[in-house]
């Protein structure tokens, strides 16, 4: 990819690019970063766009399957219940107390309030299982199989989420689902070998990411030639253990460089800079051929994986962008992204003990204070 002008000409409006994937897919997974405001805002923006599609199921990694009855009650209630929305996220992870998470649920509630009489309700599906981190007494416990089997006593999250999605779709054979989660679980066409290796060391052999399980087990639409699962990646920090802060630029920084060149060109021409978010269909856009070296996915693919190497670098295990996703959504340069908004006072004297129980027991529980946890929410 060398021409910035060509880069922009191949883009399209982001919401339409994502919802359009349902023409040929039963499930569309959207992978983003837990702490990037624009990623959660985009998820809330996608929900109204579902009105023009057959999609009435939205799976969310950040809610528990065990709380489904309360989730259903929240999004179909006559009046918005902010307290219940906060409790649902607290149930998954007390320190995940951010306004943008709440906004996703409120968008679903508003969708149902505005829907035509008699039309199907939109359901938010809690996908995750509760991990028992209280059994972690030391940092190295995360590498002990006997301890991690207690942590994952209710199920390995990726596998449990995939099973939950397939069960919901089996209950309604004509249904389709939008799924929002972190970046790594979305991977379907490119196996995450680092994940499989780390899980095997912890006593869980043969583990795959949620997207890979769905791609292998979920039947495709009977009336479409496409795959059963399509993947959307939201441009932002990518995990990269070799970096000092564990993060890397998406697509090795190429997208940011192209955005800067395009902005410079428009300024020189006296034109308006492009309006984000924008999306690229990676099977057609030149951007899809870009190699992605700096990330935790760049390891040798499994035999028979859907990636089709065309160069020595790819054969060595470096994916092209289109091996990782069908669509890339970009919100502007990474430096322009914002952190999500902490919910002030999320931890109180009344829920402190419950919050502490959800954390690794690497510190004396009696020493943990309300303001200490609220400060952690602000600073993370």
C-alpha cells in the first residue's frame, strides 16, 4: 500500500460495512480494545443500524451468561434502570466500571423502546463465565495448572462463549448475531497459536479462540455462499508481548502513516480531512494485503488454516490483514483515540467486600479500601 489517495478511495461508511456482512454470515464478530472509548461508542452506534437487518441478537463478552434473565429484563423494561445496568457489569468484573459499557446496554434498551409494535425485541446475550480469581494467591499461580483449573471451573471463556453463541442460534435457526469482544477472541481464519500454547502450559490442551471454534462448527447460512462467521477488527492498540508496554500499532503502523499522508494531501489541496469512522472490506481493498508482523498472532498457522500464503514471510507465520479479518474499521490515528470514562464512585462501602472477592488474592483483602479500587478504575 503506497498511495494515500487510493487508501481513502477504497473506504466506505463503517456502520454499513459491518451490517452488510450479515448478507452472507450468520455471525459477525467485532473485536476491539476494552479501554478505547471509540470502540465502545461504535458498538452503541451499530445497534440502531440493526433495524434494517434481520439481526436481533447481540452477544457481549463483558456480561455473564448466568445473568441473562436480568439482561433481558433490563433491555425490555419500560423505564431505563441505570442501577441494574451497573450491577450487570459489576457481576462480570467490578473494576470494569465505565460509562461506555453502560451506553451499549442503553442503546439496546432504546432500540426496543423505538421498535414498531409487534416486531421482535433486540436481545443482548451475556456470553462469558465467571472466573474465580480468588484462588490466585501469588503471581506465578497463573502458570500452575492445578490453580488455573479452579479459576476456569465454570469453563474456559473462549470455548464457553462459542458454545453460548451456537446454543442461541440453534434455538432460533433463522437468527443471526452480532458479537462484541476483545480483539483476540474474534480470530477465526488465523489460529492464535500463542493462546493455544499458553493454555496448554496451564493444563488446557487443544484450546482455540472463540472465532475459530465458530468457524469450524457453525453451519453457514443456507441461502448464502459466504462463511458462517465474518470478522471485524477495530483499529487501535494490538497486543504484542514483545513490546515494553505489551501493545503495538495496528498493521505495524501502516494505517496511521496512510492517514497522515492523506490528511497532508487534503490540506495541500484545501479540502476537508476524511470523516471517521471509515471501513475497508479487506478482500477487495489493497490494505488487505498488508503484512502484520508486530502482534501476538504472527506465528506459524495450523496446517489447513484458511490463510493462503503468497510469500515467504506469510509462510513463516506472518498474517496479511485480510487473514485476520473481513473488515477493518478506523477511527483516525491511534494517537487521536480516547480512554473510556470511569463511573465515579462505582465501588462503595456496601459492595467493597463483593468486589474484593472477585480480585486475585495477592494482597491482604482487609487492607483494600474503597477509594483504592475507585482510583484503580480511574487510572487503568
